[in-house]
C-alpha cells in the first residue's frame, strides 16, 4: 500500500510533468505564428497534438493518485461539541428567542 508521503510525491511529479508540457505547448504555439513553411507548421501541429494527448493521459491519472490521499482530519474536541439550539423559534426582528406571554 502506498502511504500518503509517496502519494504526495507522485502527485508532485505528475503536476510537474503537466507544468512542463503546458510550457512546451505555449512555446510551440507562439513559434507557430512565426513559422513560414507548411512542412514546419505541420510538424509543430503534430507535436502540439501529441503533447495535448499526453497531457490528457497524465490528467486522467490524477484522480487515482488523489484517491490515495485523505486530507480530512478529525475535528478538535472543542469543535465537535454541538452548539445549543434554542427550543423555541427565534423572533426575526429582535434576534432573541421568542417567548410566549403567560396570562
């Protein structure tokens, strides 16, 4: 079983890969505007498509890693105590519990 530390390291690696891919895509798309030959444009377009597919695959892997992580922590004992809720409805105008008048 993979512990949380390994899962975080794995998550970090995947995110780092995605960051590199996105930077590469940005660079290629910026260079695509300056390319003159159609052959070079075709090569860059093919490379962009392949990077997008790889990005999708790595992105699909993220939920598997996130399932291994549990970021939920038990509440502090003081917070777990339930707050007291008045038994009687609260008067909206005065924000005080509504008390019935007794004759």
